[in-house]
C-alpha cells in the first residue's frame, strides 16, 4: 500500500485560509501548559491512572481505510502508556478537512491534533491558529527530526508542526548513455551544476538530451532565488539574480539539454523510455512506469539522490502533525503529536505506507539501508540518503497556489515561447504583488 502522495501535496497548495480564522484565533502562547519532558511508560501510566479522562480528536487526510490496522495499533499502544486518554480518529479528504478545520477554528470547537501539509500549516500558524511546538520541545527532541524538514515548519521563530512522513524526488539515469559519454555511472552528479555538466557531455557524445521537465515556480527555489520578500509582501524574483538564473536556463533549452516542452510526467516517461534523455528527476513511482513501458531501459537504469540546487537543498513535500491553539487539551494533544511522529512510529508507518520518515533514527533502520541490487532498493536507499538536505519549498501565504501559477505562466512564456526575460519577470512580479495585496 502506498500513500497517494502527489495528490495530497498538490491539494495542499490551494492555500486558502479564511479571514474567519483571524477572528476565531486566540494566542497560542496563552495555551502554554505542557511539560517538555518525556516520562517513562510506567511513570506515565501510574500518573495517568490518577488523572481525569481526556478525549482527543485526531484528524488525518485520506488514510482510511488503507491504514486502519496501523492507526488502530498506534492508538492502542498510546492507550497503554496513557490510559486516561482516548483517541477519536477521524479521516477526511483534503478539501473536506480544510473546510471543516477553518470552520472549527472560527467556532472555537477544533480537533486536538490534525494532519497538515507544511504550506497550510504555516499559513494557519501565522494567523495564531496553531500551537508553537518550540514552547513544548527540548532541544534534543527537536534534534530527532532532520533539521531542514523540522525548520520548514518554523515561521518567525515558531514551529507550527511536527514533521511526519515526507517525500523526495530522485535522480534516475541511463547507465548505457552515461558510459557511452565517457562518464562514470558509479560517481553520479551531486549538484545541479554537475548534472548540467554531465548532460552537456552526454548531448555532445550521444545526442541524447539531459532531462525533460515541467516548468514551475520551484525553478527559482532550486536556483536559490527567493520568490517572495522576507516579509512575504512582494515579489522578489525579478532582480538581477533572478534574471541571470532564467537566462542561464534559457541557454539549456537552446542547447538541447532540456527538451523545449512543458513535459508532464507521462511525457517524461516517454522521453526516458525512448532514450531521448539520459536522466529522469522524479519520485519512485517512476520505477513502475519505466518497468512496464520499457523493461530493457528499466534494467539499465540506476538511482541516486537528486542533485542539490544552488541553495544546497533538495525540495521535499512533508506532512506534519499540528495542534490547534483552541484545543481544550493542549498538553495531552502535544504528547500525542510527539508519539505519532516518534522514530518507531514513523518507521512502522514507512513500512506500511512506503513513505519516507522525517526522523533521523528511523532512516538508519535496515529497512532503508539494505539493498538487494534492484532499482527499487537503490531508490529507497537513495531517498533516505537525500533526507539530510531536504527542506519544504513553500511560500507560506494564503494565495500560494495562485502565486505559483502566475510565476509558472511567465516562465513558460520565456522558456517555451522565447519571450523577453525581464519583461516577463516584471509582469509576473506585478501579478504576484497584486495577489498579495488582495
């Protein structure tokens, strides 16, 4: 069983936080009551036996019924060490959860623990709708998570979610084309600059292009160019650095390193399976597609961590566990959020759902480190190896999806239609500024 990851992350970019939330939100700081300590199971059980019963409402996104067994066991295990706490687990499609959550925040009748992607989590956190975990975690508890993924939930010094399961793209490459170009497939490129160098050599020696892709706003993130200003009130990509990055990319299209096409995933599979490109940058779902579409190419494919961009990061898509500030049981909710995202629980969920963990100890397990030489095993190992530089690329504004679309549209005009770089970036910046001003 596999989490429908792409769908979950895409819907998470709709980025709508109702103004009602602002009205309905209190200050997270007023809810600070929990201890950051992690008592032993026995001590907790003894203490809990003397406490009043507590019922926590826990919302997740599209995980029932596939993972009922996992969550039923998770909740039963929590009940053993917290016998006074009952968990009422509810699961919704993303759109329904978002709507219900915004309504609940406005009314003050929120769930206690909720599953959010990083973009929506930070939008809600910035409105004071979520608990700041920095007030409840010791430094060593924060250190359990990969730094870049944990810090993706931090906005203005406040951590609005505990990282849960995550996803990361990989680099797949055609061993035969690499060797034909005189390159060593055992030492694949580690940065985008190295990848461009390899792709240029492969193009010259074999005629194959580098990789096909869809144009998106994440281009700027990979180039280390911020899309928005630090205060998130205006566009920041139409400066000299942004123009230079776009002009460099235009040259890659002109030189045939990237096919001049806005290639969706199906088209990317076609390019790779016909050896028109040597690389594929995508998630592990690509394996089954290439295995079916071109078995001989599948047999000749290797996997490695996706090269880092100019900023030294790899973009990930992470689901988090958050606690609404209006929860009536913040202390118990924080403890349950920590339990759901601890290393053992994340490892077990990774095994059940074929996801990546956000905790360092989970990634050390033999489940991720052993390989039988298959492409599937290589991909799992490469994914885990890439987590050390993973970070969510998010805007943290209500109209994030609209901002991304505006930037994407004008980048397409440049890359695919030969439009003037500065003219298009200025036009994109105006659209973004208008969106942010609404």
